[in-house]
């Protein structure tokens, strides 16, 4: 099995890879996301995932680097990570009763051949009608602060969600089905 490196510090992405039994190393990629400006959120997510993989690819020979970046979009507006508790409340109130789209850009880069596959996966998430008490409770948990869109569906944030249409693991931050499909193109198959 080729060496696989996850270019992310996200505990959620690490957990998803462990869940499916992939042996991997972690090498955190620091990308200044402010330098990337795309009006198209799909292109932004793809560009960030590629940038993260490319930075880490310079440190590893004969490895497959996985880069990922997740953005949340509501009515064409990209909703980032909350900057403060007040911002987290405002984001959650904005998402209440509405359907938003979670887009994860995903790159698999082969450091030996320099070939890469970059793709994006979209999942629709509908929030229930959130009361002020629910918003305040969730913000007090501290969960919103390091997550695009201000929530984590895999933790307490699950109570905010009314329905999901598409790949659940994509909302967590790493679309497993697409990742495995892309790894097979580099002759990595976890079932063999």
C-alpha cells in the first residue's frame, strides 16, 4: 500500500479515514485562505483543497496526498467559520429554517507522478426552525467556533438539522465515497 498523507489537522477528517480502515499519516497544511477569492464556491473549495495537497506534496516522496476544504453556502453567500460567539449566533439564526449547501473540495495528489484529481461534492442540509434558546445552547457548547457554517453535524449540531440530501460524510468534511473512487484511480483499493 502506498503511503497516504492527510494534509489536514481536522479531527473529523482523521476520524473518517480511520473509520474506513485507511492507514495514513497526518501532515498539517497551513494555507492562507484569505489569498483565495472565487465568486464560485465550488471553484474555491477545489482550489483550497489542491493548495493544501500541493504544499504537503513537497515533503513526501512516492506518496498520495489528500487535501480537502469544506465551504458552506446559503443563497450564493459563503458562510465561513464564526469569528466570535456573536457571529456564531448570527450564522445559526441565518441558517434556521433554510436549506444550505455544503461543498467539499477534494484533491488526491501523487507525489511520484505529479498527477492529481481534484473534485467537489455537494450535499444539501436543511435546518429546523431554531429557537433563540437552542441557538444560545449550541453556541455555549463551543462547537461552532472551528467549523464552516458554525456547526458540526457529527456532534451536538445534529439536533439543528431537519434533513440531509446527499453524502453525509461530506458534511463532516471528507466525502468518503468520492475519496475511495479517486484513490482507485491511483490503484489504491481498501477492499483488496
